[in-house]
C-alpha cells in the first residue's frame, strides 16, 4: 500500500472527489484523501494523501493558500462563479483601476466573510451546496478569515486579475462577490487557479495524464512524496528505537517542550508520532505503527 503525498494539478471540470476516485484506481489504494477542496471550475494544486498519510490531512488543510484569479465585475451569479446562473448584469466598464484598488484594500487582513451558498460548508449536517441546489434558502453566518495579501496583476474593467495569499477557509468566490457589491456592480470569479498549498506548489504538481502515464510505466511510486513533508516547518524530534516503541504504546517522552506540538522521527527518518506538550512531557496524540511507516 502506498503511503505519502501526491501533488496534483487539478484540471477544470472535475471535482476534488473525482480526482481522489481516479487516484484510488491508479494507486490501488482505498485510503485516499485531499487537503483543501477545489471547485470544479478551479484548477491547480490539490494535495492528495495516500494510505496512512491521510492521517496528516488535518495539518495540511490549515495551511496557507495562494491563488491567481480573474474576476468579472458587473455580472452577479448565484454561485459567485462562471458556472452559476446569471442574476444581474450591470455595466462595470466605467470603473477606474484606482477605484478598484481602493476597494480591494478592504479585503486584506482579518476580515469577516460569508461563504457562498453553493459551498461545502455544513448546515445542520448537510452540505450547503446540496441545500442550495435543492432550492432551499441557505443563510450562512459570517466567519473570521485572514487574507495576507492581494496583488493586482491586471485591472482592465470590467475584468480584474489578482494574486491572493490567504489563510485557511477563505473563499475567493466570496471576495469576488463582495468586491462587486462594494463597487455597486456585482461580480463573480471567471477563472481560478491555486498556485500553492503551504510548501506545495505547481512546480511539484503532476497532471492526471502524467500520473496515468507513470502508472503504465510502473514509476508512480517515484512521484509520491514522503508523509513527513506534510509537517514542513514543524519541530522534528529524533527518537531511539526504544523511545519509538514507548511512544507507539502511548507513553509520554520526558522533555522540556518549547513548542506546543512536534513530530517524533525514528532512526530511519520515519514518522513515529505527533506530539503535544503536556507538563514537561511530549504526549503522543497520534502514532504510526512501525509496519505502516514509509
């Protein structure tokens, strides 16, 4: 069974689940998951975990994201992207680039954002997009998210091309919708491409065609990154074979933790456990049996 990470360049027209289903077939691995859903319209970086590495997805899902997007002002859709039904059209060609830049400044920093009605957010246990597509009114509460930077690449009203660096949970469709509302003309995402998830970028990504070809050649495993790459920037603590065995039994490791969490790595560089600081000890909160190591 494969164990590690694949960085996929998701094509337009497929859901993130479609990509996962394709990789289950290619890798002959049942346990496959992804970090950070991409809409069918969107393309770009989708980090997929295989086998035991799926247990690390929660740490990847919270990673920073970078996007490049084209927004069309003057057209409002019910999904806030080009796949939706047009609700309103307004002439936005008379907006000035400076006016648009000033409006964009309001979306940088810690902001309150309402997710699109057609989104994967759960409402009473149901996905919002299922309720919306069933014709039910979906009222999602605003939530605090962080946008680190918005860089205008080209402003030629009614279109605006941007690069966005943001934290987890930010919807680029909501930025497009809210920018259009702030300017009084409406707007939606015309194109969206994810450039990076944490340390994983398009430079490491493989198309589905490339992965299919690697499968035919028997070289797919060479494209799988070790699961430890999901913990980039973490404190890594080398442990002896005896310490690794104790951690796998749930026993704490005596230490003076300087960070709230860390990862224990065995003598062969394999992931042993996720550790959390607790009263002068490292307490294992998630462990990997030796036979599941990479």
